[in-house]
C-alpha cells in the first residue's frame, strides 16, 4: 500500500498540551494539512535533534454515509445515532443554506424526496432548500419517507448534528452541497465550526480525522480551506492525475469508487493525499478498493464496511455479510 507523507511528531505530550490551548479557538493560529498547531511546527524546525517518532498511519475507516442511509433516514440525527450503533467512527453528512442562512443538513437541493414538504407547503413547489426558513424546514417529517418507524424525525441543523456527533465522540466528513447556490456558505460553515473548539482540534495521531470538509466544487473547497486552514479538506470527484499536484492545499481526493484503479490510488497517495472513494455498499466492492490501497471508503452500511476492513486486515478470504444480511442473515463471498 502507498502511504501518504506522515507529519513527524517528536513530543506527543507537548503537542497535546498545546492543542488544548484556548488560542486554538482562533483558526488563524492553526496550520494546514497535518492538522497540528503552528507552535508545534516551530519547535520541530528548531530542534537540535531529529524528531524521534513518526506519526502513525491513520486507521482504515468505513465512513457512514448520510448518517447511515442504509438503515435510517438519511442526514437525520436518527441516522447519526444509527451509524454510532453500527460501530462507525466517522459519518458523512451534506449541508446547505436555508433562506434565513441557517446551515441545514440535507442532500438534495429540493426538499421533496426526503420530507413531506409537498403536504405541509402544497403551494411552494419546486421546494428548493434555499426558499425555506429553518423554522419552516423544522416543521417537516424527514423520517416517514424512509420508514414509518421514523415518522416525525426532523431535518437537523448543522449545529444539532455537530452537538450529537460530539456527544457520541464521532468524527465528521462534512460535504458542502452545491455551494454555488449559497454564496457565503463557506464562511457560515467556518463560523459554525469555530463556535465549538472541539471541531477545530485534531484527534490524536493514529486516529481518524476528527473533521474533514469536502465538496464537488473545488473552488469552494479551496475557499473553505483559506477560512479554516487547520482543518483538512477533500476534493470530491476524480481529479485528473496530472492535476493532483495543483491541489496541494487539499488533504483528500474522494472519487466515485467505479472511477478508480490501483494506479490512481497510488498517484493520489504519492502526492501526499488520502483517498476514500464513495459510495460502496457491497462487500466485494469494499474488498476491491481495499486491495487498491485506499485509506478508507464511504458506505451506507458501516457495519458491513467495518467487517470488510477487519477481514482485509486479517488477510482473510472467508465470507463477509452483504448489506442485506444485516437484516436477512444472508452472506456473499468476497471476490479476491
Ligand atoms: O461523500 C461522498 C458522497 O456523499 C458524494 O455523493 O451524492 O451521496 O453526496 P452524494
Ligand atoms: Ca454527500
């Protein structure tokens, strides 16, 4: 497997004491991709002796997509809870802006597919997210369209999702959806994140990232990176191999899993970036990208993902359950 360039850590204890400094409430005191405070970098640069310890590689992770969209209504607090119940360490959610500039957790740019907006506001088609206030969206049911069991589940704000994730000690892959529709959303997101010091502090080396911000809109993502320089950012989609080096401010490239091969994975990692393809819901697809050497992948079924990773790491080839098996008990053979 190709490994990204690890940042060298000589004094973990010192690093952690700096990380809890109140100064970290100001994003400008933080450095970029390695997610370490600038004070630590200066100490390393001036040290008379070489650093003693290389930062451990982060673990392979199965990122739980839209909360845990396979078994709960996508992008709801119930889905975040479900991801936690299924053992996910990191969840992915999508955010957009309401008409009153609240950051709302929602995938589609219209409210119709996942909520009862057409019943509650019958004369407001085409139900664009940006045409509704957060108070109006708060009246919608985002659970029934998935299953009656979740009837009444509300559409959360980003603030509510952040609080729930922090409470559950989970990490976040935050997708800013269609930012060109919402001028200023990068700033709004940075303000919301900066309200809680928790989200601007890194996890310990060797743990998954606490927070990564990503988008299919790479210009918006670069702008977000300039506002939150300490936070790792990811590019969604397939960056052409010969353009990867142009995005050295980014930390990740996360393409559709059907668009990559082992050479592409190596090209991303050789450039010092991580790669976590989306959205893989079958065990053989998970195994396929793991064999390519990815740093993780995004799935609606984190329990299946965790099992595929464990079996990959153990070098096993015995059966792993497919998504349906979480309820049905069926299983499929992994393709080696
Ligand atoms: O995290 C990547 C993935 O979520 C992108 O696809 O359409 O599910 O947002 P989509
Ligand atoms: Ca997404």
